[in-house]
């Protein structure tokens, strides 16, 4: 406990008294770094809970500005933030929760030209994006860099979470091909149940904290499905695809590709 200041002992007391976390686990959190891609509905819950938990360095990557329609679910931002960059608004909220967190903002859309550099400085990545090119990009980049990736997605009343711990299986084993362009409507077209983003984002934050502290059993090899209307969770086993072009027995993907083109086929 001599490694903590009095303020830290008080702030993180409820973690420290947990036998599975303790002082050692809290120290791991303080020394950890997490990149959150997407400061929207999922990223909001992830960022706020990781900040509250004391993750020492949080990266926030997003290229959008806050819109009034975001506020129904993106609790990282407020009405006063409308029109401001989400990274700026998000960083202010994170530091309001916990001034001890070092926030790194990336006000850009990640692609094959910058993703590897973006994730290089972080211990793990949480995917809170809302599009397939970014999901495949982060999967490939994290696999090639041997970085843990916590992936989440929501649609209307349903959500899903899984964790890839730098190995096999990967996102491509689960979804070998993206859906045909135009077949999956976005939130603006289909709507989304606001509180659902909090449920799935909180599970993603839980997975990240478990990985950092080395406690519990992460969702590696499993896809957790949640139906908000029925309040029903299902866990589906995910196995490695021997034919996967990334992590299969004869891999074809050795570097990042053009993911916009890949998802537009």
C-alpha cells in the first residue's frame, strides 16, 4: 500500500479490498494503457468506467463532432458539447471523473495508414466503432501486433461482446466476410435503444479490467449475445477457422489492407 497516495487509497478502496483485485490489481490498472476506438455509445460507457477504475492512460480515437442525436445514448457528452469534437468532450469528462488519468486523443478516423501506430502505444484495444471497415481493421491490426482486443456491437435492441486475446480465434473466424453494402442499416436508419449501449459498453469495460488485472475468465473463444427486450444473455462458442486468411493454417494477410474496399465488395 505504500505505492499509493492517500487519495488513491481512498478513491480505489472498494477495488483494493476485493481479494481478486487488491493492491496488486489496482497497481496494474494504474500502470495500464487502453485505446478506445469510438467515443460514441459504447465508447462512452467504456471510457467512464475505465477512468473510474483508475486505468492510467486512456486513448480516445474518434473523428466526429457531438450531434444532438448522439445524446440519447452517448453519455460521455452533454448538450453543451454539441458541435465540439468528441475527443475533446470525452477527454474533459474522463478527467472530470478522474483527474489522475492521462488522456491521449486521436482526432482522426483510423485506417490502414495509421492504425498500427495508433495501437502501438497501448496495452489493449477496445472497439466501440459502428462500422465494419473499422472492426476488420482493428481485428487485423491487433492480431498482427499481438494485442488484446475487446469487441462490441449493438443494433436496435441487441448487442454482442467478445474478446480476442492476441491469438486465435479472431474476428474473421466469427465473420469471414462483411455483409453486403447497404444490407445493415446504421443507427440513424434503424434506431438504437439508448440504454443498450451502456449495457454492452460496461461489459466491454469489465472485460478490459479483467484482462489488465488477470482475474476471472475473459470472453476469449465465446461471443456473448444480449437481447434487451427479453433480458436474455446467450453465450456462443467461437472456434478458430483453419481457412481464416489471418489466423488460419495458411494465412494470407500479412499486413493491413484497404478495409473500405474490402467491405464494399
